[in-house]
């Protein structure tokens, strides 16, 4: 059974700005791991949470952090430059801020965002709100800092060189090959444009990576577009007539749909004939029925129970309803809570 680290490495990176949702995204791919299992991987440093690529928060395997940031950081810095100018963040200020952050975290000290803001202010770099966020992000992109273990429910920061063991350096071409091979293996079939939007890299760079990783990938053309995927030959499988429906309660930023520029094919056409994207609001998280998006869901937590409030875009039959209850029970187990389902009446999207 794959571990959370295996899943993150397989995906290259897993979007994680919604931390509870990202834990659940990993858990469903590694044998329904408990939320505490994902916390433990973060606490022992095998997985790190850091701004990378588009940019937004991602889980990244510790061994991949340095080469991934080295490959993608320049593109992210370019995206951030406009906000940086508005917030009066320039090169000399960032050099000084990085020194303050390193001093605040040195010696294995884990600091919260609030504590780092205080350290920056004491060091002559007042920072709050967006300015603080971009100062910290700059240091993350430079692989100076990353999230450390949780302190209660609060994320801390750690020094990368103290928290993460050294790893072999990759050349730029090697890193491009690693990125493209893993992306198309875990997310394919997908287009080069999909990979460019997902990674923040230029298409011309990704074509270099594709040339390096071509022996591991196959391409096929459909609808005038070229799709790449893993070079694994499988026979198409017909679904047995007696196979039960399968429902997944996917979190709002799941890699199943955030990794693609055109996700309309994931929408159930019977219930979303006019919808153009999964990313249009669906009422929270994403309800998937037999591989197709069919509604949304939310959760309400108490001390002992999670109530899964489901809003399907069409009425679920008895088999689908039974599968929904099993999915909710899996989610409750992940959280260490009893689970209940609040199934709203069907509605039009």
C-alpha cells in the first residue's frame, strides 16, 4: 500500500492550501490513511508544505523540494514581481529579511507566521498581511524555509537546511525530465498546456523535458490535441454489469481536476449540460460518481461526529446512496469521528 510520501512523489506535488482537504486527498490514495498519519509525515519531515509552482501551497516530498524550487522559482518570482513592487519588496530588503528569518529559525527552532512577523519587525522589516506573505514566499521559493511540524493546529516554519536532509542535485534538463515524466505518469492523459499551467513552466521548457522522458511516455491525438501518459500497455476493461457504483468525496483542490486546463470532460453531461468547468462553485467540495463530477458537498464537525452535507445535481439511486454512505464512513474514519450523511434534495445546476 503506498504511503503519503509515495503519493506526493508520484504526483510531483499536491496542492495543499486547504490543509484538511489536502490530507484527505492524500489519504484516499494511500489506503484511507488517518489524518494523523498525514500530520505525522509532516512532523517527521518526509513531506513538506511549501509555496511552489503556480504559486500556491503544495505538499512536496522532502527529497524533491530543492530541485523543484530551483527549477520553477524564477517563473514564480516573475509572477510575484508586480505585488512585490506594490508592497515595496526589493532585492536588498529580501536579502535582509532572509537573514532575519534564518536567524529566527536557526538551531532547530520552529516559528509560527506570527512569530516570524515579530522577528522581522524587530529586525527592521515591518511586515503584515500581503507583504508578510510575499516575504515568506520568497524565502520558501529560494528553499530557505518551509513549513515544519504543526503546533496544535498552527503551521510552523523551519529552516530547509536543518529540517531536510541533503539530496542529489539535478541539472536543469534532468529536473525537467523528472517533472514531465512524473506529471504525465500521474496525471495523464494530459496535454503539454495542462502541464504548463499546472507547473508554471514554459511550454518550450517542457518540450525539453518530454524529449528526455519520451521513453517512459506515450502520446496519442484526440480531438486535434496531443495527450501524453505513462508508457504502460493495458487492455480496456469493461465495467461488470453487477459492479456497484463508486462515489468519491473529493476535496476542493484535488489533483483530479486542478491539474488540467480543460476539465469539462470530468463533468457528468447528464446533469451539467451547460457548465464549462469544475472550478465554477459547486457548494464546497466535489462529489464524484463513477468518475464524473455530479455535485458538491460540505462538512460540519462536532467533537464526536462529522456531518457530510451532500448536494447532488441529480437524484442518487439506491446503489449510489449506499456508496455515498460508505464514502462518508471512510471520511469519518480518516478524521477519527463518527460520520452522518445529510443528503439534500436533487437540484438543477
